[in-house]
C-alpha cells in the first residue's frame, strides 16, 4: 500500500472519510488527469460532486464563514439599552444619533431590531418559525387568530412611540403625561381564513377573569361561526391575562388547543393587518363621539370580506420564511 502525504485538510470528517476508504486527496487529481468528469469522480470515491469541485478548484481550503458579519458588539447593544432607558419616548433618529455619538455607527433598521427584541426572544421566534416552516395554508386555516387593539377618537396625532419590554407598561419612565386624553375604546376580535368573528368592546383593564368572559361570550361564538363543528386551534399572544394559569385551565376544560406563540411577534399575526384596515377607514369616517367611534369600528370590521381574510392567512408561510431569513428579527409584516 502506498503511503501518501496529506497536504491539505478540508475538515476532520473528510480526513476520516478518506482514510476509511483508503483514498487520498491526490486520487482526485489523478482521476481528473485521466479525463474523468466531476460526476464520475464523485461516484468513484463516494462523495458529493460539490466537494470534488471545491477541492479541484482549491476553494475547499481556508474557506471563510458564510453570512453577514454582525455590525454591533454585545457591549454596543448594552449601550443602546442604557440610551433607551434614559428616555423611552425618543424617536429612532434620536436613538441612532446618540448611539453613533457613543461610537457605534449603524443604520436605523439595526437600531429598530436591537430595541424591540432581545437575543433570547429572537432565538425563540426563530425556533418557532423553523418548527412551523412546513405548515401549509390548509393548516393555518385551522387557526383562529385573535388580538386586542386600541382605537382613539383623534387620528391626527397618534402620540409618541415608547420603547418598552413586556411588563414595563406601568413604569413611570414608560408613561407620558398629557393635559387632555382623547376618548378611546379597546376592542377584542378574532379572524380566520373564513372571515371575522363578532367584536368585543372592552370596559376597564383586562385581567384573567375578564378575559375568560371574553372567551366565553365572544371567542366561542366566533369559533362556531367560522368553523362550525370542525376542530380549530386558538391563537393569542403572551399577555398576562392570556398566560394566566386560570386561563390555561379554561382552555383545558373546554377542550380547546392553543397555539404556542413567540413573544413580541405582531408581524406574525395577520389580524394586525385587519386592525390597520379598520383604522384607515376610521380616518375617513372622522367620528365625533364615542358612540360614533364604536359604530364606525363595527361597520369597518363588518365590511372585511372572507377573501381578504383568506389572503392574509395564505401569507403565513411567507411570514414564517421572512422570520427565518431575518434570523428572528422583526419583519415588514
């Protein structure tokens, strides 16, 4: 048996593979000089054609990592969090300016990604999206999506954006005083590929008990309207009232399956697009009283067609792919 000197290593697995089959790296060059094609060489030695191509072209040695290099460091991310915590009502432009002054030069999009989601949440979103990657539109059609949304009487000024995490809603730093508050209502709704369910106008704050009342008197009728006797899966976010133990027991007692959902993921919920449609219509309606506001909301919600809902449900595979491509970061949806 001839003993060859191995001049280059692709990786440890490659070396073991070639040693096991008693084939050296020079054999590829020998077969190439004999006039063999890459396909014939790969079949002869038992490896992929792409591996043969990389070796013969010299691209298999010293290959660099794939993917875009991370533009900020962990230290830089901590600096951004401190900037946000000083004033939660800053714009993206303000945050970017201060971050740049601290020595981190980056884009507005990067600032947006770093503020909204931490690394753990991004990883959970990515894991969730990977698990749901092969779900079909038919499977997503079995999901009853739900959400709450706030509608204000004044639509000209929507107020300043506040950067906060889950559980920081009542923190003094996340609240901004105002002399006059516009009248507003909180609304709960649900939708599926077959259309929308009845709306619920919420009075006061939502706790576990009041949320279960909503489920009893509005979610169940929505499911009956949209699914009849067919099985369905219910979706809601991770709000405290939603994730309470008593709420979980309510679902168990009613035999309803709940879809696991990643935190801070409105881009994955198609009902968010319906809320946007309703709010755009309200800007044209310009209600003057709270009763007019409620009537306009109901009219706009009722005008949403099953075809619109089906198109949004059909977008779920694309939303999943977008999250995977963005490695868990927020997407455009």
